[in-house]
C-alpha cells in the first residue's frame, strides 16, 4: 500500500529553521556593521554643515563665536556680533547620531568641532573613535 506524504517531518522542519536562522544571523551582522558606518558618515556630514554655518558667521562677524556662546550663536543673535544674520545660520542645533551634543572649541580665528562617537566619551578606537573637523 502506498501512502501519500503531505507534510514535512519534524527533522526537515528543524533543518529549514536552522538554515533560515543562520541566514538571518549573517544578514543582521552585515546590517549592523553598515548602520555603524552610516552613523559615522552622518556625523561627518553634520560636522561639515556646522563648519559651513560657522564660516558664514565668520564672514559676517569677522571671527568665530567664542566658546562661551558656542553653536547657540548660529541660531540666535549673540551680543558679540552686530552684523549677524539677518537669518539664523542654523534653524536648530543638531545632535550627533548617538544623541550627544557636538563639542565646539574656538580661539576666534579657528575652530574645532568634535563628536565623541559611539562610546560617547573622549578618545576611543574603531566604532568608538572621536570624529573631528580637524581630521576630515
């Protein structure tokens, strides 16, 4: 007597699930790596945009904002610049891709913008490395 097999055995189902789980694991690792690289690239783009806004400020005010005013001088007119604007150089202050504020340092004639990266602290290597306007 010939039986008609209509289903898969438990062993066959487990093999298929193991293959699918392996594929998901491989793809998830690749996606995670690309996401981290994308965050680092996004931070570099944001630093570039902040640099452009600071250069526009410099053109109007003949110096970069003092550290005490920082990036806020790009959003609202500071007392240190009478030729500011007329429109804000930035509509709002961005956060880095990890949700932290960018660090601004200036001596009036030059500036540096810094993001502490994924580890959110100074220093670090790899994914946790600092991203700076000076190294771009």
